[in-house]
């Protein structure tokens, strides 16, 4: 798909520069729309005034990405699924990290409560960011509408996160959906046997629906039928199968759908895909041994990582172990970080602990991984220190020194601008070992004593054992004399 141009988008906007969208001009809105920072609906005149109906239709046509956007749930924690433009991340970027949901069977309310609470409360802090799980999938095992509705009600009482309601029986789906009809649940799933009834329910409640078939032609045909019936929000599930050859087939099915939508512009499959990796536990005894459980979880983890890496847009998992979620959210973060932007923190002077005038001054780069690693090593040592972070455009020390983003003059300027040496009673700074080559020039430009630190911040502990401020200041005085 050719990249949209702002000129083309502007031609389908009202062009009044009325600022109702919060932007100064329609052109500014167009640029943000292309970068997925605003939504068509944010242009109120366009969507509400009849005279713009043709423009709205035209804009929808040109601005709808090959993988359409599907919204599940409501409020701050709603899931945005799909809305993607490229096969491979490096071609542009992926926009919406695949939500991770955990499934639970409906016939054990205590388990429903436990899983829902786990998902609701899950929070992982890693390298300066918090990561969360996204939703709960309630699977009908009871084959009973009342039991299913009670399970959905229990989950609703605990969380306002998105829910996925799983049954192929339309009446059971309806019973659950009525409990959360104002919460925009995902109905899972429409199949060749029930699609008309499930489609009607989706239209009645105006909620998204997942379509399942392991036969890609049938999947496409079902999605087309639902779409023609008026269902706009569709997610495709081509199945998730384990065992020899099946894993490759599963990944292949996702890739075929994606390739058809993005590279062949086949709008009939232009919907996000989902993978139910929880199928790794199908047929397993509820009372299986811990060894068997871990083995199944490992299989599930491999499949989930493969699907995440191939940009499957939504995952329903079973395993609820912390080691598993940790791997999943880290893989997701890596796949969905924007390749156009180096991960960076603000370049400024940071306090670690409660530094005072005697505290050491460390210098590092603003590459996220470098900053948080250095900071965490300093914190682990319970050091009170000043940490001066240089703007290296989000590039790590070695590359920044080689590429000119971390040169002596820039570091000297940052020292001056932040006034870090006014906060201490010495003129000593510690630079990373990988920046040793700038030490001499920095000493001259900034009039200070440079200590070349370890190549890796894990060596700071050893360095600090030999760090003697008074003796280093004597060296500084001698250097000046
Ligand atoms: S609200 Fe619509 S018409 Fe008004 S400035 Fe924004 S994009 Fe243009």
C-alpha cells in the first residue's frame, strides 16, 4: 500500500481550519491522521454535518489501513486491535501492540475471580516503563447460559477491562453479552454454523465479533458475509494448532492473511488476526502434574512468541505464571517499539538517592537501556549520586562516541548548562569506560578531573571502592599547577 500523502487526506477534509479537532489547521490534522495520532471521528464537522457525507466516505476509503482497526472494551483500558499498514515493522512501524488476554472457564466462579483479578492487577516495571495485561476471555465450558452469564457478571464486578466472550452457541453468547452489553465485548466466535445468529447479535449490541475457521477460504467467506450484513468490527482467527508441522501451518495462515490484505490489497481479509494459544491445554487433565503443566506452558509460550513476532494482533493465552507473562510483554515491547525513534530518556541532571555536595558525579547517555541500567546499578549500591545524562539522540555510549553524539564539547556544555559542579564541593566527574577517548579534552574544556569508569556499569562497585574524592582533587590541583 502506498504511503498516504497529507495533500490527499486534506482534500477529503472540510478545509475550514475551524480548529474543532484541537489542531491549528486541517493540514496539521491530516499529518496526525496519517501517523495514527488522531481519528477520523475527531473531525466533528466531517462526521456530523450532512454536507460532508461524500468527503467522509472518501476519507474513510483512503485512510482505512489494510488491516482495519477494531476496538474491544470501553474506557481507558479498551483494546485497539489492528490498524496496521505494513507487513514488516522496519517498513514503517507497527502501531498497536497486540493485546494479551488470559482465558478462564466459566464453571468455576472462584477461578474466574482469581484469573480476572490477576489480569486486572498485573503490572510489570521494566526499564522505565510499566507493562500490563489487557483483558479476560471467558470460555463457556459449562454449556449453560446461566452459568456463563454468572461468570461474565463475576468478571465484570472485578474489572472494567475488556472481556472476550467465548462460545459457539449463539444463545449462550447472548446470555453473557447482555451482562456486559455496555462494555463492547468481543464475541468469539462466528463459525460456518452460527454466523448469521452471532452476526445479528453483534449488530444488535454494536460490538465486535471474531470469526473462526481453519480453512482460509471459508474464513474469508464468513468475514465477507458478516461485513456485507453490516458488521464492521471483525477479527479473524485461523486457528492455533500444535504438533509436528502444525505450528508452521498456524504461523503460515496468519502470514497469508496479512500478506493478502497488505500486499495484495484484498479488502475482504483486511481485518486483524487473533491467536488462541490457550489451545495448548486442550485435552489436558485439570489435575495434571506440575511437570506436564510447565511443558504445555512452554509450548504455548513458543507459539505465542512466534505469533507476536509475526504481528498477530490479539492473543488469548492460558498460562498465568509470571515468567511467562514477563517473556510475552518483553517480546511485545521489542516488536512494537517504533523503529523510527531511538528509545531515550530526557537529557538532564538526575538525582540518585539523596545526593549532596560530597556525592560523585556520573555521566552517561540518554539511551533508555543505558540510563536505566546505570541508574539501577547505582541504586543497588545504595549510592547517593548525581547522574548527568547527555543528549546522544537515544544512542548508547560506544556508538555515540563513534558517531559524534557524545563528544567532549557537548559533555562540557551539558556540565555548564545543568550547573552540576555548583552542587558539589569538588570538580570530579566519572565518565563511562567506553568514552575514555574524550577524557583528556573534557578535562581541558570543562576544567575538571575526569575519572574513566568501567566499560559496564556493573563495575561501578569496584570503581567506588577505590574512589577517593580528596586524593582525586589533589590530582586536579596538581594538574592545574
Ligand atoms: S475539525 Fe476538521 S475541519 Fe476543523 S480544523 Fe480540524 S480537521 Fe479541519
